[in-house]
């Protein structure tokens, strides 16, 4: 059985807080907290500036209305300690300049037991950290116009030894919990809801994502490798013992015109449980993948985005993928038609128009390895219980949209492989 006691508590919390609040705006009402005095706010800002290596920044109970970022710059062994997610709230609603609410860099940094609200950019960003722990923090946006919300809620990038534990992330216009260009990662026992992407592992090595509840996002859990980043192909991710449920939220991401490849999450069709895009060495198992209206799990290659596929030290193909022992439950809702990928799945799947798919493989492959996909050149392995009763579609897209084909046969992919991860060094963070 799945060991998800904390995850079930978070799910109950989500359901309780959703009652009477169709927008799921918060997990609690921070307006009821006592406002911190101006002196207390100034002290908090000074503590971030003046704390010495080995120190603790203690933030008492209260609502802290901040007009400046909180920046911890190149410090060692620092703990940022609130009084609890429902007791200490850092609000950046009045921040007029800067991006992140909280920005961290250094070694062995911990931030825990607090809530961060309404940052103009990312909620909390950790960059170039070696040893970073987020524990029991809640990061959210409380306004109604989600397209104006921040990009990421919890955002470690270019870090080593990352622990995200018992956190809540909601209403980001990209990913609630995003780990990018990093290595040695655990994301566990957390709740992500109301985001475009719930949890995303991008261009990262050696990650385990387990015991989480991912609900009411556009896409649940993503493993992406994107071109043109300082760290290219990431590999080695395990996704297991998660509840990936009803990720049917409208995709409210906005395109980033300054990015050469746009914003990839704008393409996620609402109703996507798990998406693997140009992913390498990924194992997905023992998850509950329920009622995602378009597709439970998608194995995709970067070609499907329509963006350029040439980049140094990077491959656009998903490869060495092992999918097994998951539980699927299809919804009766119609698949998404607002995004091209959703249209492909809905219209061209092998089980009839408008049919939700449990698993799809977009069917691009490296023809330099083999000219026949039935040889399974990209090492895509699928061994699900009761596979015969699932809706599986493998597409053929190499000849363009005028000759799209789809196939039910999964026998070429009835195999197993080993995906190696080792997060023992960070399990005690």
C-alpha cells in the first residue's frame, strides 16, 4: 500500500478549504491574523541582511506586509523559522519592485513553518544553493486574475541537494513546485493545486517525487528537458506513491515573448495527469492517476511543441522510460480542445473521438537508431496491470498533420528497465 498519511491529510485540507470557495483561493484566511507592527517588519528585513553564518531568523506569529524583497545572500547554515503556515504570513502584495518575494542563496539553508503570499514574481526562489530545505511552507496568490500571478511558487534552480517536504503551492501561472537545472532532489508529502503545472522537474538529475497530492492543476506532474538552458539534458527521476487527481484546471499561463522557445507550459492541455517531455531515464509507478479528463500519462518528444529541436548537448527525444503498476481511472468529461496536444489526443486517438486516454506516446523516434518504431529504439517500457482495459494510443506523426495515424498495440513497449536514483545523501535534510 502507498505510504501517504500526510498526503491524505493535505487532501482533506484541500477539500475542506474548497467548500464554499469555488476559486480555492487559500488554504486559510490570513486576514484574521494580527498585523505585525512597522518595527517588527523592519526587524525582519534587518534580520535577513545581518544574520551571520549558523544563525536562525525567527519570525513570530503575525501578518507581515512587506514592501521590499527578503534576500539572503551567500550565507551558510541558516534557518528561517516561522510559527506555522497558518500563523506567520509574509505578504508581498505591496511590493512594487523586484521579482521574488524571498530570494535565497548559500549553503545549508532551511525555510520552514510559514506562508508566502502575492509575490509579484516567484514566491520563494533559491539559486546556487548547496543544501536547501523547504519544509511546511505555503506559497500562494490571493488575487482573482491568475494571469497576473507569479510564475513559480517554490522555485529552486541551479541548486544541489534540494528537499521539499510537507509544503503547499497554489495558483502560480507556471509551476507550483518547480525544480530546475538542479541535482539530488526530493519532493515529498506536499500538496500542489490550482497551478498550471503542479510539480515540475526540469533539466535536473537524480530526483524522487513521492507521497504528494497533485490536484486541480492544468497538468499534474511534469518531467521536462528543454533546450538552450545552462544545464542541458537531465536524467534519473522517479515518480511514485502520488495522488494525481482531477488536474482539469484551465491553463492560464501567458506566453513569454522574450524566450526563444516561448513558454512551454502554455501548451499543456487541461486534464493532463503526468507529462514526460524529452525526458530521460524516468520511472513512474504506484501512483493513483484518476479523472484527468484528457490523458492520464503522456510520453512526448520535443517535436510535438513545434519549436526548434537543435541544441548542443541535448536530445529532443524521451528515452529510457519505465511506466508500471499505476492505477488509472478515466473521467466522463470530454478531453480538452483548447490546446493542440489536447486536440490530437481527443480527435486522433485509437479509441474513438472524444475519448480520454490513459496513456499516450506521441510516437516520434530517432530514426538514426532504427527505421522501425516496433523495435522500441527509445526504450519506452510500459507494464501496467490490466493493460488490455486501458486506453493506450501510440501516434504516428512523422508525415505531418495530413497523415496522422494512431495505434492501440502496446506490445512493442511491453518491457522493463532499471532507472537509477540515489537520494540517501539528502534524505535527512
